[in-house]
C-alpha cells in the first residue's frame, strides 16, 4: 500500500515539475526569447528572418513562425524527406518521449516551442510519454502513428538525425542544443521553408 502511495506521489511531482517547466518556458519566451544571435535580420531563399532578441521570426501567409536557429544552422541535419512529408498538411501531431530520457527538459521545451509555432498554422501538438506508469500524461508510442495523426518520438542518441521507422518519425539528438535544432528542422520542413 505504501509503495502505491509513493508511486502516485512521484507521478504527481513529475506532473507538477513538467507543468512548472512549461509555465517557466512561457515566461522565458516573453522575457528572454528562444535563442540569440548578433544579426538584426537574415535571408534564406525568399524568407526574411528578423532577430527578435533571442529568437528568429519570419512571416508566412500573414502569420509568424518563431525559431531558435536560422535555416542555415539546421539544414545540414540528416533528415529523411519521407518523414517530413508525413507531417505536412495535417491538423494534429502527437509528440512523445521516454519519461526518463537524458534530455527530458530539452525535449519538453522543444515540444512546447514546436506547439506554439505550429498552432499559428492550425497544426496542434499533443504531448505524452511512452509509458503510462511514470506520469498522468497520455501514453503515446509509435504504435499510435496514423496517416492522420503522425507521431514524433523525440529521444537522446549518439547522433542527431530524423528518420522514418514503421510510420513513426524518430527525432534523435546527441546533445541538448541539438534537440532545439532538430525541432527547428522539423518545423522548417513542415512549413516548406526548407525543402
């Protein structure tokens, strides 16, 4: 009986912790932005990017998209184009990760920032974890991936790349910084900024 109470307590603490991270991220974006660079503006193909302090923004069809990195900072990430194509022209993307992943905080921030940007384009992110025993968040695994609601599985790895595996998009990063780069690369692909 005591173990069960401890498990519930740990689950609640993790929910509060993730909620705190998400709320803190909002305040961080409002007061400090996403990332930083010295240039005031940059151009990539036909897109003009404006430095908004600590993030970059560009306008597409009258709506703003926010990024941590410029396209030239992420274009060299190894990406399977079929993975990006699955993410285009949909309404919802499910994002998941392992609850105890080494980069759990970076993954949570990447999913949150991805959700903010894509919601401007009527694409919504639902986040969860691969295991229900660890949290009260939805269980989302690659088995849940469909053509209408694809799944992006964010995870730490010894490489930074994005690939398709059994209809699931695997987004791997070798460090915390690369998790934000992978997130930006996915969003640039979804919005057709990087072809």
